[in-house]
């Protein structure tokens, strides 16, 4: 009888861990999607800046883009 209760309790633990794993994967996918959306927004912003193409702005643009990419990593 004691072995049966123990095996049932272990089964519940395994199922609960499985649900936690699925939830963590879902949250990870949402987090990655958020990061990609932010990166796309930044790329659009940088592209708009790059249209005004003077040499000083280009140097600032390169530095700005580098700083943003370093902060995301």
C-alpha cells in the first residue's frame, strides 16, 4: 500500500513538472518575440535616421547602433 501511494505521488510530481516546463517554454517564446519586436522597431528608427545621410550623422548612427546591439546581448 505504501509503495502504491509513493508511486502515485511521484506521478503527480512528474506531471506537475511537465506543466511547469511547458509554461516556461511558452514564456521563453514570448520573451524572444518581445526582443525581436524591439529590435525591429530600433532598426526602423535607425533606417529613418540613415535617410538623412550626412557624414556626421552616419558616424553618430554607427555608434548608436553599436551601443544598442551591445545592450541587447
